[in-house]
C-alpha cells in the first residue's frame, strides 16, 4: 500500500498560481496510477486530473483544462498539480489519490487518498 500527503494549499487572489505536491510513501510510486480530485463547499468531490504510471499520458476535467498541469517524479515519489490563472470557483479541498489498476477519472477506482489541502481563491 501507499500513504499520500498533500501540501501547498493556501489563500491566493484570482489570476494567481499555486503548486500542490503529493508525496507518497510505501510501495514504489511508479506502480500506481494517480490523480487529483477536489471538493468545493456544498458540492460533491469531483475529478480534476489524472496521470499514468510513467507520466506519458494525462487527463483533465474541462474546467481546469489549459490552466492546470499534472506531473509526477517517480524518483522522488511525488506528484504535482501546477495551478495557473486561478479562479474563485477553483476554491476547494484538493485531494491526491492513487490506485494500481487503471488510469481513471472515477473516484471509486482509487484506493488510496491523502488528507486534503485547502485552496482558497478570493479577492
């Protein structure tokens, strides 16, 4: 199994950038597909981005496409989410997730989750 810890959240203004990190411990991170999800106040958790085990393919939800970039460094057991041109509607708790089976944007396909990090975009 793998333990996941997200960091990098904070309070920023619209148009600013923020970089989230997810550090994995346990089994080799290269064995896992991984992704980012978020949950805004009063809403269900939603898919943000996913990345394959070797980072050759990525997938993004429409609201973040062109603004967010998912990446990973398996040598450092770390996944990242670079968030640019942030909007108030990006405000949410952001979670990293991992599974060994598939490349997916469906949350119930993920077995391992971090504790979440708060991102607030406000003027």
